[in-house]
């Protein structure tokens, strides 16, 4: 069992910067991460994408940010346990015990969970054929955007990562963005930019149905049933003070709706 002052779960920017802050105070730490490299989502999802929201850094990529953080913590000689998933965290008296899938065990009086959205694992296509194409024509992360130079690319997704990469890769390739829903979940301003530039082919479920039934009546499923109601009158009540409620009647006559005040 490895003993230390602080166990940090997550080797993303927050976890790495925590190492620096702890080191300044003379505390030793170990860092555990499920990915095979430090940097978290920054390095896994957008290593080449410009980042603009780092304090005092006008612009840098995910890879540049990770490299700088690793350089910053070098003096503290921190051990990074990568490609290890935390399977168990428990407290025994004044210490925390952490166990990983690689059978490693760590103990420390302090623990920092900097896991972001959790153990990052891509949602893979549920087809056996796709496994053979991984790293060749099927990718779950962009490691090197130059690999896609002058190629035709289909990006599946509707979140920020999909929108950002579609916008970035459209500078060097022909991109089609496919989303299973009608609306995208990513930042509205990014979607507006995509539509404004007009270089990316957008495909949504709505587009698919619209194209299929354009100029035709959409068939009703056989298991649907119901009634078609044609009202000839409505009465609306509008609450008033002292129970003096307005009552208005709407009636249709010769295809035109008329109104009549019933009360008061």
C-alpha cells in the first residue's frame, strides 16, 4: 500500500494544478487517472483546439496547457498512475483508502476528487464491424487534426465537442455533422457560426423525415387511434375581484368566430 499526504483522482488541469499548490505547501501527492495520459478532456477531446478561458493566458491549445502544467509540477516529482480506474474509495479512521483496477492501493489523510464529468470513456458504436476500423476510419477522439487534411468526415453528436470539432476541422476538410435530434445541445453561438459560414453539411432527424415526406402526408402509425373533435362553442372564465368573474362565450357561425359577454 502506497502512503502519501494527498490522493488526487483525476489528472486533468484541476488535478495537475492541485499538485502544484500542494507542493508549495510541502505536501506530497499521487495522481490517478483512467486515461493513458495526463490532461483529461483537454488532451483527449481537443488537444489542438484553441482555449480562451484560462486566466492570464489569451490563447493556448489543450496540449499546450497540459504540457505547461506538467512542467510546472516537475520539481515535486509527483507519481502519476495513468491508465488506472479507481474502483473503491473508503475511509478508515483518519485515512482514506483508494483501490484501483490494477490492484494498486493508496492511503492518505486527504483526498481530492478532480474527476470532472467522471471516468472518461467514449460511447462507442455498437457494431462489431466498427471495432476493426478503430484508429483507421472510425475515431472517438482527435489526436492529430492533420490526419484529416482534405478528407470527407462525418461527425456524430450534438454537444460542444461535436460542434467545436466540426468548426475546427471544416478549415481543412469537408465535414458533415450528424445529430439524432432536431436541436443541438452545444453552445448556441457555435451553432450560429457553423450556419453562418455554411461550409458544414448539417444532418438532423428532422431533415431526414422532412426529405422523406416532403410534399406527402406523413402516415399515421397503425396503433394510433383517437377522435377528431370539431367544437362549435367555447366559454372562458376570467377571475375577477369579489367573485365578479368575466364569462365570455365564443361561437362559430358560417366559419367565423363570434364573442359574447355572458357575465357580468
